C-alpha cells in the first residue's frame, strides 16, 4: 500500500494562492498516476488535476489556467499550486496515487477561501 500525507491547506483570501503537497511512502510497486481530488459540502468528490509519471496532465475545466499540478518522482511527491482562488474552491482536497495493483488516498487537507 502507498501511504499519502497531504500538507499545505489552510485559510486564504479570494484571489490568493496556496500550494498543496502530498508525500508518498511507497512499498512494492512503482507509482504511476497521481492526482488531486476535492469534495465540498453537499457535493461529490471530483477530480481537480492528475499527472502521469512522465508528466502528462489533465485538469478539471473549472481550474484550468488557475491551478498547476507537478510532481517530483525522486521524492515521490506531488504538488498542486492554486492561484486566483475563489470561494467555490473551498473543499477538502485529497491526494491520490495509483500503482499497477492499487489505488491509494490521503486523509485530506482543508482549503477554505474566504474573507
């Protein structure tokens, strides 16, 4: 299993920026895809951004141009740079990692965008 630990969440004002980090402790198979999901109160969990081991990315339409996902394979860490934050971005953000045999989740980190 892959153990994932998120950090970087917190309270930020609208139009502000925040950077999330997720460190993976891997045992066994190599990590292929990594990503960030979020879940707001009363809504389903949704994909925010994903990145393959070689750097191919995809984003939710609502965050394109504002968020950037990146990873450091040597450190087994994935990042999410969030700019121009909106109140609608408020949610618990979850890190995800996939290997050839399993799909792991972090415990989540709260992001609140509010004045």
